[in-house]
């Protein structure tokens, strides 16, 4: 934590307030993770309907992600942070009032905007404030907000649902979102170089800008991280949608919220050390290790027949998320110029969103044929694919990719003006 003591007071205070706002945001979001599928089951939804409603979250998330990325670069990071926390504060009230599957799907889609906005704004603002030579350390510590929120939210959500019912749960979730909104108002955003922007754009200019934005996906520096995040999104989407139902159907004596809390604690412990180590050893070896943890976790879930095995699987999954997600954010920060970070984050994390969007509907249909257990075997296969692509495509050629993935070489795609020594 000594790195924060070396920062200017304004930067240090802003990071602290931003962290607290993020903690409220993620507690709001994650308190609903183990409970929304059960609420839908309570409303009488089928397995495929539950998958469709949960997938609607990413349906709202995806298109907003692609609009909010450029907005963060043009209007500022706080703009999109305000949007994210506002949606987090209002969507749970919609769940409170909804009593049909169709309306739940609409509100779930609206709720997806919250994560799209907050993750882009939070990641870009932290990257703007972090010193270049300690970027991994600062991002690693600031990303702890996800795991701490995950530790608090699901356990709290499961407790509130069991003790007081869904109404209190949704009100508490909305309150956390509102606190996050108030916190963002106290955060300082540093100035940064701006690209020239004309006040009036023709239709052709706007269309050209959109085309150029999506062409970024074709760049080697962005293509592989986005694909790896797609695989991770599919895995995460399966866990969020079907793990509570899998535990219930298997008759295992475990609150699903405890699974997420165990994962969050493991994620917390890993993030506290990985960011600093990556400044010395590079990002590649940690991403490889994180994907390997995803593989082992999914295999354990597939073979699980006891609560103890589920907890071990949760620990591995938490380690995986605690390594891969902040390391991918740091990798993209290394590879993007300050003027393009919002766009890069939106497209790379957009791969994660696509995975979540397809996981619910796709695996919901498959679950009806093969059962919940076999979904996790399929997730293990996705982890193998992600590892293979990262080992072979993360840098300009096979040799450099293997060396980078094993921590034996620097990232050849790093933004040259900020290349770490």
C-alpha cells in the first residue's frame, strides 16, 4: 500500500473515494447474483426463461458499452460513472414492482447498462491517475473493490432473501447504488490530452467514426484479449445463471451466496499481490495462470458431490477472476493511448459482455438436455480454448506469444510512448 502514500493528496483522496463508491456499486449488483435466478423460479419461470432473463442483462449491457466507451473519452470518465450508479440505484426498484417474466427481462436489460458504464469509467479513471511505472500495482489494489463487493453482496443478498424476503433485498440493493452515485460526485478527474472534435459532424463523418471504432477490434493488440474475455464471459455467465439452480437441484447443503463469498475472498487475496508482481514479471504469466485456475475450477464443479468440493471450486474461480480481469485491464491500459482507453476498454470488456449475453440463453437450452452439471464440463473446454489462443496469439508471432504468456518476454504490443522499462 506504500505506493498510495507517494501519490499527490488529490490523487490519493480521489482513489479512496472512488474505491468506496465502487464498493457500494458492486455490493448493489452482487447482492442480486444468488437471488434473481431463485426469484424467477419463484415467479414460475422455466429453465430456458431463466436463462433468457439473465441473458437480457448483457443485451442491455452490450450496445450501451459501445456507446459509453467513446463517451468516456470525449465527455469524461465521471459522466459514465454517474450513469452506471444511477441505473444501479433505480433498476432494483423495477424488480420490486415487476411480477411477470417479460417485465423482468426488460428491467434486467436496463440493469445491464450499469456495469457497462461503471466498469469503463472506473477502469479508465484509475488508469488516468495511476503512475506508469506502478500501474499494475495501483490497478491491482483498486480492482479489489470487485472482490470485496462480491464478498459482501451475495452473502448479504442470500441472508436478506431468507430472513426478510425479496422486497427488502431490492430496497437495500437500490440504496447501495444511490450511495455510489453520491460518492462519484466527490471524485476528481485529471485532465488529459484530447483529440480534435468538431462541434458539428455530418452523417458520413459520424458513420466513419463508428466504422473506425469497431475496426479497433481487428487490431492484434485488442483481438486476442477480447476473445479471451469472451471465453471468460461465457464461463462467468454460466456461473451467475445456473450455479444457484445447480446447487438446489443437486441437494447440496450450501447457500449459493457462500460460493460467491468464498470466491470473492480468494479473489481479494490474489489481487493484493498480483498487480505489484506484474509490474516486475509482466502481465502474460499471470493471465496464463488465471485461465488455468478457471480450468481447474470448472472441472471441480463438474465432478463435485459435496459442499467442500464446491468451496474449493469457488476458491479457484475467485483466484481466476482476481487474476485475469485486472490483468486484462492492465494489459489494455499498457496497449492503449490515453485518448483511446475508453474505446479499448469498451471493446475488450465487450467480449466479456458478449459471453454473458450468450451464456444464459445458450446454456439454458443445453441444460434442459444435459443437466446443470455437464455445463461446467463445457466451461472447462472454453478455458482450454482461451489458454490455447493466448499462448499462440497474444503477441505478433508464435515464439513471442509463448514467451510473453510464460513471462519470458515483454509485450510487443505495448503503447510505445509508455512502454514499461
